[in-house]
């Protein structure tokens, strides 16, 4: 009986280790050696080699024969491309490009994955960007929107702690974060004013479904001298108009709201 209950735990552990291994490549812009991966995951080198061998044989990873380092393989690229199109994310590209042209700033679209906002489409993905764009929810406008229009309880939001400081402006107290989310919901948009990185300012609005949950968050990002206080209303209105269009192109008819979007509250 002990053996029977142990096997599922061992199987789940192997799955978690495999997924953590893949995540390590998303967090690093470079190819990685087995020894570095073992250190990052806290695994024995022999265990890491077994996982790497299995993932290489299935195409999830590939090994450079000259350096013996590993990188993400063609299977990951294949699945990523399939997911991108099956989720209809390619339909968001022209909307975001038009929004960026009209506003002159970077436009991004993100979803929530655990305690992070992950950018899937937008200007931040352009150029030689080898890292995945995964940001803590509490320190970004995107993340605040995804939290404010979610069904997470106060206890679940508090469980996001510790709220790590990215700058001296980052919200690190769960109660302060809850108050901030209440304000975000009331005004219809979120502001990141140097909370994720110094010299960065962004505003974000939700792409809402019929249950008033944020399926996506849409952000405009620039510097404080561009996203100035006197123009925040205009930038927010532009983002909200784009979010309304994205509700149509990204959500199925059953998921779309029938009621018009509520007007933004002046601030």
C-alpha cells in the first residue's frame, strides 16, 4: 500500500521538475549547461542529466554539440506557435500595432500565470529579446489589472506574498495592494509609476469577458515625461478603445459582454 501511494507522488515530482527545467530556459537568455540547471533547480547532477536526456530525445530541448549546453528545442517552438494561433493571439497584433502608432508608446497584451503577468503580444517582444516577459503581478499595471478583475479572494491575494520590491516605489504590503486594487477597479485602469523599474511608467486596462473577469490586460508603456499626468486620461481612453476591439477578436461570442464598456472615471 505504501508503494502504491508513493508512485503518484514520484510521478508528480518528475513532472514538476521537468516543468521547472523548461521554465529555467525561459528565464535565461543564454544556453545553459547541465551543472547550472542542476544548481538552479537544487537537483543532483545525475537526476538533471536523466531529465535532460528525456527532454532532448522528445525535442523539447536540444544540445549544442560544440559547447554541450542546452537550449529550447523545436517541439517547444512548434507547440508555442500552435498555441499562439489557436488562442487567436495573431488577431491582436494589428490592433496593438495601430494603438502604438496612435499613441507613440509601446503597447502590450498579457495574461496571468500564477503570480506573474506574462506578455504574449506587443512591442516589448520586438527586437533581440531572448527572455520571456514574465513580470510580478504586484509591481506592474498589467498585473494590477489582472488581479483587480479576477475572482481571487483576499486570502489568495495575500498568498502572493512576499511582495518583492523591484524599486523603492513597489507595493510590498498586502493590505496596501488590496486598497490599490480597489482603486483600480473603481477608476477602470491601473498605473505603474516606477514600481517595476526606475524611469518606467505604464497604464493598463482590462479585456473583460461576460463575467467581468480580465481575460487579458492591455498596457501602454513609456517614460514619465511621455505618460504625463495631464495626458493620462487620453492614453487610457485610447487603451480602453483598443481593449473593446480585442474583446471581439479574442473572445468567443459566448464570452463577450453584451453591455457596453463603462466610461472611465476621471482622476
